[in-house]
């Protein structure tokens, strides 16, 4: 299965020129890293033989992926002005919501 958020979707989210390809490899790596982070944080899967993030939860997870990629694209280093950058609170709320609604069974 391909990644749940396409490169074109990320470019739209970031308001980047869809025809520009200079950052495509970098953006694709951020998409994969963001999807893996969502899976790790929620202890659920998006990609694989039996995904456990589906339907409405998948749309929420895609939003989290977009936010992560946007944050990482804008802040390419984990330290800004001498301070370690943490996850935005909006992402913590999304992860907590995905955890709260999941009972561990099939969706």
C-alpha cells in the first residue's frame, strides 16, 4: 500500500508549487516519518496487511501527518533559538483522540 497522504496533498497543504520538484525526495521522507510517528504514538497501523486506523480515524491520522510534515518542513532542526522544539499541542490532542477511541479490536 502507498502512503496515506500523497506528495501532491502535502504540497497543497504547504502551499508549495505543485510543479516544483526540488524538495520531493525530502517531502516523501517526511511523509513516511510522519506516518510512522502517528503509528508509534497511537500504537495502531495505517500501512500493512491489516491496518487498524481506518475510516474516520484515518482522516484524522492523515491530518496529523500533514501537521507533522508541515512542522518538520518549516523547522528542519529540532532546536530553534536555543530551545528544543516539541510536538505542537494540536498533535498531542489528535494522538490522544485516536488512542481514546480505539478499543484494540477491529474497526
